[in-house]
C-alpha cells in the first residue's frame, strides 16, 4: 500500500467538508463522476503548470480555503457536493515536488459510487498517459466478492482496494481507492527527483 505523507490520518479523521452546494438527489451518477474527474485532472494540471515553484506562487494560483500552510505543506479544503476534498501540495527547499488530491465519502450516497469515481478517473488518466504500469484489485477479505452490487461496501470497510500507477518522464501518478469506515479516493503525483531523495 502506498504512503501519502502530505496529509496525515489524524487530519483525515478530523476533516469536515465545506457546506454542500447541491443535494445529491439533484445530481446523477454520471454528472458526479464527471465532476470528480474534472477536478482531479484540473489538480494535475495545476501541479504541472507550477512544478518547482514556491508556496507563495501556489497561494495566488490556487483558489479555495487554506486548511494548513506550514512546514513545506499547503493544504486546501474543497468539496464535491456532499463529499469533502483535501488538495495538498508539498515543497522541498521552496520548490513544489509532490501533490495529493483526496476525496472522502461523506455521507454514503450509493454503494458503488466511489468505484464509479475511480473507474472514471482511471479511464481519463489512461487516455492521457496510456495504460497504467500497475493496475490491480486486491481483496483482503472476499466476503462480498460474489456480490458486485456490494463491492462499494467492501471498499468502505477495507476488504477491497483498487490501485493504478503511471510512470511518466516527470514522475509517478498513483490512483488508489481504499476505505476504513468510509471510502477514500487518492490521486498523487510526485517527481522522479523527489522519489529518489526519500
């Protein structure tokens, strides 16, 4: 399992998303999947456009509420309807070297909703970067494996994980869907140089 050092588990546990902009009943699955994909791809675009730049430049380029701005970390709070989003940037020697985009499931909308988000984003990333070098589905407990309608529950309780990784000339893109009482969709990009320094 990948480590995501920008945002700690204690921060995830305490996180409360901003107020919702629209009730879920007014938005269909395809629209939500498109919005998650759009925001995640915009995050990657922001990373690419500002790679190597200082925190001061990101503060002016990225909109939203800053949750944390300290010790080489800049973390924004966002939302996608009722779900909370943490958008994190990590700096080494005042230079942007890593970013994370995390969508947290709050509240439960549909059992397989986050699997749909993962699949939609994976397809969009594959269209840009080609097929992932690592693409796996891991069952830690196969209780729900025979019942696809409940695979989202398996993710939410930690029985099922999805992972995909793309290697690019600039660095590594990792997409992961995991759970621990609620589903978490992670997207991370880190530079080749940053990975070799740690």
